[in-house]
């Protein structure tokens, strides 16, 4: 991580956001830290009018010096005797599972958008001396107000990134309770904005834990190969705690006979470059992961990290200096078989396993940061990853709060996954209409990304259109092409634009000597629905569309990858056709029940040929 004037600006912005939302710096690599899980059965109360949060004057109860016990749900108050009026009771309320969304668990909450109160009580044995405790959430969609033992700990905005609050000294040996108000109400000023083509799953959708760390601990670190240098490991470490200055940090990679150390500055930051000869480099063919130990004060934090170099050269994408073709597929974070948001290692293995079966070495995780298990399993399976923030369609480009929110999600996405070798592309946005405000907004995000991560490639899913006066010529006229490393665009020729036939005559004109990655194409087919190849919604139509699309795209000289839309059918409130869609986007190559469609095998075959071409 390089600290420049621009870096300082980023820091000031981060500080403002932390101050505003009470969100503390993200602690990374939670899965390798000591913790008490709060996953499991919770209690919940649906509160569409936010009665538990606002009084009848619409004043926020948790801002009051003496909020009423009777309605303030965050207090978790229990009546002392039968004379007391308390209008809620978590103990008598229904159960709900965490992590999970509420929509796929409760029939009555299938379409629900609004506030739900979550309640969990737990004991916490006296913490070890000189330790700190953090309340950690993998994600909560969309806005979360968090309370411990009736006291507000903080607020988080954004449905797809982790957050944590320091609760040191706030825990009792017995009878603690966490209460979280989760609100997934959509809004024009939010990120994503009010209109998306995916289900607005609400709730505590990922792990909840109490994480225990040392009084001064390694909060964050970056351990990756230096830019374009397979013999040097770049390390930066951030300590958090009272004695963070002038501290020795040791980095050990036993299998590579590496042991190095560095010392923190007054801010608790340390960085060093480590010479590393003959490392086994991570690649899809050989996803080698090293055990890396970061040691401070005899406290050892381990992580499994792969080392690979990554760059573009003209129209080539080079991984470890070797040209690659990104044989990809788009994935939504959903387990259609169980229903609802995907969250576990098993879900990741299911989805990435299907991608592997398809012959993929790459996946586009659309349109928001997926759970951390996806990137970690991709590390293991040797699947490269495109990770994206939900700057999707028409968000409020002029609204500084909207920008802060997008910036915050971007920073948290990069912070969490920057040590994952599988993650090779940070995507800024999807199908955003070209305008000066929009381009400015996204350029600032690109600058932030390059400051936070000097190595990974930057892109965004742009739009293409037919050239003036030449319907068959497709162009991408977007100023952002100048600023991204990979030119990616979505195209739906043969589905939203004409019939499959149109693919045969379409030509693409892309001026830039940069790699091109087609980030979406495809069409809907109901699995098991058969007919002629001209009949929409049939497997035969989708099959033909894939056959013609890969032929059409193969004509693009700079084509270095594709991620067709999409691996599996997914829920969308915008898909209303009875007996075909019924609330599902049917562009999957696999149905929600896990059954493959004919087009799956067209792409599998194409990827076999592509792999052979690049393995030569
Ligand atoms: C869009 C969009 C997706 C959407 C897809 C579709 O391009 O990026 O989120 O689901 O097309 O229309 O099916």
C-alpha cells in the first residue's frame, strides 16, 4: 500500500465515514481468529412502521436520553411485573436462522422490504486478560443498527461487506443480548439504487461472531507479490491498539523458508519488501497456497495465501507472465436449490463446482461483493475472480452521500479480499449510463482502487450499441475505456436486440489496444421447455444463441475473456411471465433445481477448445 497525498485524502474520507457511521476499521481474516459464533437460531420481530425505533413524532428513540421501555425494541426490556406495559417480547417471538435472508425462510416475508429486529442472547465467559472483543458481521442487507445489552454500538450501511464494533468491557459473563435492526428498504440515494434485477434479500445474511484479539493486534495486512515482480513479496501490516507504535512484526512462510520482520511507525503501520526466490506461483492450473504467519507479541495470525503476478500488455492479460483467456461465467450469490442468499463454504463449493464443470477458470461475482467463502474457495479451486460493487444502473451520481457509500463499499471489498490470489479484477460498476457526473464518480472510484491496490486490474461492465449508420457494427462509446485496464461490456444481441440471426452479421469495433472481456450475454430458457430454435424461452433457442454468440465474439481481435449471463437461474422481482419466469430470471445455464440446460454444453465445449488453444 503506497501512502501519497491522495492517500491522505482517502484516509480523511475514511475517517469521516467511520466517525459518521460509528463503523470501525475492518478487521480482516476473521475465520483464522479466536471467536464465539452467534450463528444459529435468533428471535425476530417484523416492524414495518419502525415503531421500535421512532416514536409517534418520528423522533429516533435511540437518540433519546430516556427512551420508553414499552416500545424501544433495542432495549430488549422485560416487564418486571404484570402492571408494566411492554409492547414486544423477543422470548415469545418467532425463530429465524442466522446467517440467512428472511425472504427464503418465512413465507410471509418473501416480498417483505422494511425493518426486522433480530435478537440473540448469549453468555460470554470472562475474557482473557489484555484482550479485546469485537462484534463482527459478515454482512447485513441493507442498513443495520446494532445494540449490545440495550446500548447502541453503531450503524452500518451497505448490504454486502463486513463490519465490526469494539465491545471490549461491554460483555457480562451471563445474559448478554445483541439486538440488530436490519432494514432493506430500497432508496434512490442508496447503492444499489431502487431498481435491480435481483431479489432484495434482507437480513443478517452472513456470519455473526464475537471475535477475541489481543489488546494490540494485527487488524489488517497485505501480503502479495510486488507489481510485475515474481521474486519480491510486498508486505504491509496495520496494528490496532494502545501499544501499536515501534512494534516488531514477523512474517513467516515456512514452506518457502521465509522469515522476515519489520517495525511499525507511530501510526502502527509497517511495510517491507521480502526477497522470495522460486516460489510456487498460484495459477488456475496450479492453485498453490502457502501458509503465511504474521506474528506480533507471540500472537500468531495465519492465512493461506497464493502468489501470482498479474498485468495486461497490449491486448494480453498475463498471469505469471503467461497470456490467459478468461473462460468465465457470471454468478449471483444465491443457492437456488435451498433458496435464498448463498453464504457458506458449501454454497461456494456448489456454485464454483458448477463453474469448474463448465470448464471455467474465471467467474464474475455479480453485482456486489459476495461472501468471503467464495474468494477463499476460488483460491483453492484455481478460479480467478472478478469482484464488483453494486454501482448498478442509475444511481445518484451528484449525491455526495451516495458517493461516500459507494466509496465505503469499494474500500471494504478491497480490504477484505486483497490477499486472495484468485481475485484479479476489481469492477467499479454495471451498465451505468454515460454522463459527465457518472464518469467523474467512477473515475474517483478507480483512483481509490489504484491507491489501495497497485496490482489488480480495474474494469467495469460497460454498454455497447450499434454504430450510427451501420446497424451491424457494434461500438463501445464510453470515456471510461481510457481509465480501465480491461474493456468489458454487456451485449444481448439475439435476445434484447434482435434474434439469434443478428449474431451472424454483427461486427465489433473496439479502438483500444487493451484486452476485451464480454461481461454478459445470453437469453432466457425454462429448463425442460423444448421447441424450435426460433422459439423464445426454449432450451433450443438459448442453445442456438450461445452457438452464434461465441462465434460472433470470437471475431473480436482483442477478446481475452467472457462471462455469459449467467450460471444459474436466479430470483428477480422484475421477471413476471407466468409458467416461464414466475419471479425467476431464466438466463441460467442451470435451473434453480440444479438441472443443466442444453446451452451449458455449448459453452462447455467452447471452453474445451479455448483451453486447448491457450495450453499450446
Ligand atoms: C443486465 C444486467 C443484469 C440482468 C441482465 C438481464 O444486463 O446487468 O443484472 O440480470 O441484464 O437482463 O437478465
